[in-house]
């Protein structure tokens, strides 16, 4: 009996450790089957070009769609993005920051959202096209089960932050934290940048 209880306790500890290592959890935003995923992108200074271009893209082939019509035709479902803007390593939120979301197409970037953060430094409920979740259940699929977006956040008095490779999944809320750096009299207003592609999410073509 004692050994059985030890096994249960070990299982609980392993499960807790596993949950800490995985960003996806089951907080609902609309219905019980909705999930929330923390976007793990970290800003990289533009003065470090080798880091900006790394890691090598996981997705191969022609990632951008030819135009917005083709993009919508291949992303008929919807995910949600929440942007949380803060300063001083998360010590306080940054309200009234401009949040813009783009999709990269062969004919250039297309802005799909523009808004302002609230008093808590949050822009929430950003509804974005995404491929149907059924794609992720097909082990033979060569189609990425998420849409990829770019994000630019600006606020007077801060260096702008520019994020690339933000994944948005069907029926999942992706959470992107954004840390802004205050500008001083002698500081540069060059944006901070993240790598081009979501890391280790998909091994197919698109």
C-alpha cells in the first residue's frame, strides 16, 4: 500500500513538472474546448544580425501566400491574439500603446489589425484567420496547423518592438508579452526584433 501511495505522489510531481514546461493550458476564452497558448518569442536586438536571423526556418517551401485572397482561402477558421505590453521587466503596464498585426504575403505586408492597449497594457480579443484545427490531427499533413503573423508595438517615449513569426491556431488564444524599453536622450529608437519563424512547431512545408 505504501508503494502504491509513493507511485501516486511521484505521478503528481511528474505531472506538475510537465505542466510547467508546456505553454499550452486549458483556460477557455469562449467555450470549454478553447485553449490558451503563451507565445514564447523573445526580443532580439537588431545590432545582433546573426541572432535576428536565427533559428533557421522550420517551415520549408513558399511560406507567404500570393495575396490576401489566397491567405483567407487557406485560413477559414479563427484564433485570438492577446498582446500584453509592459515596461521595467513587467513591473508596470504600458497603456495607450499602438498595436499593429500584419501578415506577410508575396505582394508585401498586409495590416490585419490596429488597436490601442488598455489601462492594463493589454490589447485582447484580436481575432485573426487561422487554418482549421483538423489539420493538426492529420499526421500525414504537409500544411502548417497555424497562421503566422507579425506584430509591431509603439508608444511615445519607448523604443518600438517588432515581432515576427507569431503563430495563431484555430480556437486557441495566443498570448504575446511585449516588453518596451524607455528612450533616454542618447538612446536609439531602433526596434527590437524576434526571429522570423515559430521555433519547432511544424516540420512540413506550409
